[in-house]
């Protein structure tokens, strides 16, 4: 009997109190869910409506365009997104962020898969010591400034490598991979070893294909983390604005008191009128925000499958 | 188990003490030399005071811009010639190659006799290569000194033979001698098998790059704690002349301005963490109530949509805050255009009232759906027979929740709670950094943000290091305490 069937049989007699409770819970969740997603929707409609109407606060629940009389009617436009091409410095941030998301995530996944496999090897010299050596770094850090001085010492300031190399060893992900590999029947590995495969070959031919689900999990979480990265850019890239990540760039846009429209470079293919309406700072902020949210929303449906696996495995430490 | 783990071919006679000692000295020196590549204080390539003191040998070899970034006029006027710098970089690369050879030899020294012997040939080449590199650095030094003398700028260029130079000479000599002894004392016998290495060392060497990366980025920062004991200014140096002992630690308690800041910052930190802990039952309530809804479709939709905010960065949360709460945000336009309220143009983000509560609400908005997932999974894992039995015994749904669901979730909750108590000083800084403004600065600055402000913003490296050290040590203590409590109560450790 499934849980639902049980619930059905259990709830045959429902009192008035039960009904009120159920309705209250449904209303509660509906309101909270609305609060969770409405801001995203509001952000979206503000980027696809007529900018004058946005400025005057007319766009509240549906996207509006102006009709001949100047009143708002339902409609959408994407000029704001097209005009982003002319926003200064945005292109390099997008490029840097995409590059670090791809390279950084790939390196992190490979390292985690490799280290996670090796720490399952009981034969390794001082295995449990080295495993603890890696894991303990999750609970202890030297502090922000010593970390910064260390990066400075390594020459990893104003350097793209600072985005990808320190993130390669992710202890939590190593634990996830290790736990997963330990659940793979050892006989598979043993038979490959009997057939003469070495450690690297076993890893490539047996372990990697079998641990695709967990690697996909850490890859997708790692990619989101890289896409959202802000702090390392803020701390390390002081003299290299061209290496700012998208979030850092957005942070600067959100805080700039000057009119962002003035930051638009001249020329471009956008008509003068569109460019003039882009002089609206808020709209640029909203549009850039939307651009950095969209990729997350796009991968979100794929991520969902991995949520529970990611969290539940994490609960099994060791 | 032990016996089967050892390969059959271990018949080889064990190494004598006389063989082992030079090998161990060799391995340790090779490891230290390898790490010294990344260690600016022993950079042998810093042949002028004007070469960036933060540049390690590795950096000197690969990054022209780093070593020259504090030279300015010296370089423009060619008081140090470009050709000398190029030669310096080349010699550093040669020196590093030598170290690399020696490191490879150290790796091979973990193998069987034949492999050890072959491995010891590498430093017999590598150490002389290091010697060549060092000699070339010496030549660059004399050339720079001569040129500086020639243009009469010796006092500006300040050529020196750095301590690192001596250190690396000693490394090269030690590596060469120990390798030679080890090589000579390891005779190859006719019946030796092919080169081979015990699996335990082979696995270790495969793991070594990961261990080193972890060491460099997670352990080496602890070396930065030394700044806490010096009057260090960015760009300056540390040495016996500005050693101040525990002065900065003392200033946490003695200096009135610092004490005032710390009290304020700690108050914010503890209150915000405390609010977080006080509301840490919310995800459980979320999960329990959601499980009470009978439509699984509704459950799934709610779960999907409420988890989204967890995956956007705090900067984006701030963007959303702007679009809802700023002067021209949703609240104000709604009040003006829909409710026709006059003069609704408050910028709610600039109001410092109830900042702690607002931060808590943002945190909840972002995190509650996500935190609930672990409990939702927990509820799904509770044995349904418990509920059936309780129903038969006449329990209503609230009794079922209270006596079955909640106790079933308690172990997970205890772990989460103990972890958040252990992390009471670490709120992270992103949330507070993005929401900070002139109005709410006093009430929003938490410890992490304070460290950022004084360390990176105001360049007070020693003071911020001291605060960071104290925070790390307290954090570790709390973690062990929480772990101890967990062991005592639940018989399970949380770390």
C-alpha cells in the first residue's frame, strides 16, 4: 500500500477541525510560494515592459506596452536585452563567469572523482590520516585576511587561475563521491583488477561510468556555485576589472549612484530612441539581474532530481 | 588481510638503517625545497630589494609583471636592465627544473630497490641543474650590481644576495650528498626484479597532488597568522624590528576604539545567529505541514518553487530587494497606483529599523524551502506502520505528528542545531555586505564583515588577522564542544 492509499483510508472521517486545518495549511503554503516566486516574475515583467511605464510604476502585475494614447496595454518587448550589448564591461564579466563555471566545475569534478576514489583504497599509505587531512578543512579555516595574504603570496590576485585552482579540492564533494563509490559492489572492481587493470584504468573504465549520478550532482551544484561566485572576485581582483565575475559586476551596477545609462558606449545598432530609454538605471539593473538569474532557472529543473541525493549523502559522513 | 595486501614479491631484504637515514633526509629536503618554490621569504631570485617581496621563486620564474610591479622608474630608466630580468626568469626556471627532478627522485625513492637506485640518479642530475640555476642567478646579481654602480644608482636599486639563495645552495648540496650516499649504498643485484613500487606508496603518490593542493590553499594560510605578531603595513616587510609580540591581541581588550567596535559587532553577530538558531525549527514545521497536504502535486509544486531562492546569490537577492522595496519598487508603485496612497515613496532598504529581523526574514525566504528538503526526505523515511498503529490506538493527526513525525526528525535536527551553534560566530559576509548602507551600518556589521572591512578595506592586516585567529580558535572549540555534547547525548559524533 502506498503512502497515499494509507492516507486515503486513514482520512475517511475528517472532522471540521481537519478541514479548517487543511485549508489553513494550503493557504499558508500558497502565500509563501507566491512570496518566493513573485519577485522573480516582477523582475521579469519590468524588463520586458515599456521603460516609461516601468519608471512611473505602472507595471505591477502584467507586462505593459504603450498604445497610441500613451496608456499601458498588455504586451512585451525585448529591447532592453538587446541593448545590454552596449552596457560597458558586461561582456567580459559574462565571459569570465562562463569560463570559470565550465573550467572550474570540470576540474573540481575530476579532482573529486579521483580523490574520492583513492580515499576508498584501504591499501594507501596512511589512508585515514590523509582523508582526515582533507576533511578537516571543512570545519576550520585560517580566516579571511590570512587566506587573502596567502593568495597574494601565491600570485593569485588579479589572476584568472584564482577562480579555478583553489576550488579544485572540495572536501565535501570528495566525501560525497567516496560514500557513493563505497556503495558500488566491490566485486566489479576486483574482477577488473584480476583481468589486469591498474588503478587508473579501473577508475576510468569502471568507477567513472558507475558514479555518473553523483558526479552529475556535484557538477551541477558546483556550476551554480561558480556562477554565483562573488566573494573571490571582490577580494582578489582589485586591479583587474576585466576579471570581475557577473555577480560582482551586478553588485557594482546595483550600487552605482551615477546613471548607468552614461556608462553605455556610443554607437551600436540600437536605435537612438531605444538607447535613450535605456538611460534608465533601474531598468539596466533589472535586466542584468534577470540575465544572471536565467541560467540558474534553466538548469533548475535538472538540478531538482539531485537535491535529495546530494543532501542525504551528505548526512552520511565518514 | 595484512598478508594478502602485500604482494608476493616482497622477498627483497629490508633496508638497513644506514640506507634509510639518507633517504629520509633526502625526501624531507626535497619536499621542503618543493614547497619553498612557492614561498616568497626564501625566494633566491630576489636579487634586488626592488623586486616584489611577495614574489616566490615560482612567481619570479613565470610572471614578469609581478616581479616588476613595484619598480616603476627603475625599469623605465633601465637602471635594472630588461635583459637581466629575462635572464633572472630563465635561471629561476632552470632552478625549478632541478628541484622538479629532485622531487621526482623523491617519489621514486618509495619504490623497490631497483627503482630507488634509478630514482637517486635523478637528483644526481637535478642537484647540479639547481647549481647551474643558482650560478646564473648569482651572475644576474653581479650584473645588476655592476650596472647599478655604472649608472650610479646602487642605493636605489639595492642589489642583494637574498637569504633564499643560501637556503637553496644548502638544499642543492644536501640533496646531492644524500642522494649520492643512498645511490652508492643501494647495490643492484643480479636477481633484482624490474622497477616496481609497493601499491600503498603508489596510491599515496597518486593522492599527493590533491594533498598538496589542499595544503597550499587550506593549511598554508595558517602561516599568515604570523602577521598578527608584527606591525605590518601592506607592501612592507616583517622582521625583528617590527615584532610586537601580543600587542595586537592585547588591543582587543585595551584599545577603546577596537573594544567599542568589537562589542557592537559581536552583539550583531550573536543576535543574528541567535535569531537564526531560534527559528531553526521553521524548516521542520515547513516539512511537517507540507506532508499533511494530501495532494502530492501541490506538494511538489510548493517544494519546487520555494527552493528556487536558495540557488541565487546574495547579490541577486539584493537586486530583488531593490526591485520590491526601493523608492520605485513594487511596494511603492503598488501603493501609489493600485491603492492610490499619496506620497508612497519610502526606500525601505535605507531604513535601519528592525534590521536584524529583516536579515532573518531574508535568510528565511532564501533558505527555508531548501532546509526543509532534508526533513521532507526524513518524513518519507519514517515507517508507515508506526502511523497505522497509532491510528488504531486512536491517535489523531496532531498526536501522530507530535509523537511520531517530530521524534523521527529529531536526530537530524540535533545535528543541524549543534552545527549552527558551533558556527555561531560565522554568519558569512555576503548577505550583510550587500544589504549594508550608511543607515544600517552599525546594526548590520557582523564579525565576518568587520574583518573584511578592517582587513581588506582599511588595510589593518595585523588587527584583522588577530580577530580572525580568535574567531577560528573559538569556532574550533565550539565545534569540539558541540561534538562532545553530541557524543555524550546521542553516542554519535557530528564531524
